[in-house]
C-alpha cells in the first residue's frame, strides 16, 4: 500500500495511504509527527511536531515526483491554546520560507495519537 513511501523512510501505516495521485493532482492524508521509526517527535512542542509533519509531507511529495511549490492548499490542525497554534504556524512559515500556499490553521480538541499536537494535510496540483 505504501511501498514507495516506506522505501523513502516513512514509517509503516497499516490500512492507511499516505497519498493518492489522480492525474496531475496529489491528495495527501494528514501527515503526523512521526519519525521513520514511527515514534512521536516533539512531545509537548507544536513547533517541532509541525516541522516533522512538514518534513514528512516533503518526503511524500518527492516520492510522487511533485514539488513543494505545487502545494495548492494546506490544512494545519493543532491541539492546544493560541501559543501552540502560533508555534505550529511559525514552523509552517519557516518551512515555506514565508511563501505559505493558501492555508487553514485550525484549533482542534484532539488528534489520532496520544501526545499528538499537530497534523498537516495538503492538496497538490501540477500546472
């Protein structure tokens, strides 16, 4: 299911696809702050977790031969108060060197894994 992603260093995700390509579009599932061993990164730190999510997003783009500049929509989900949202957004703006594509930053009550503060989803379109 995720053989190419696993070969690129992403952790195994049984019954879960990282992305689906449809023509010139790539729909990414929410990227979580796990390292290549499947371990949660940055416990309690939304900046580090967002950075890991975005690193994972970049890996998936590379696997599917898309570029960061082709990200057309980004959704950043964050658990916590305003300081956590601000930290995740700071990581996002740094990752995109101040040129963030259209994005939504959402505060949520919880995410899929214990200790997870951030998840990042994206829609990618090649012109």
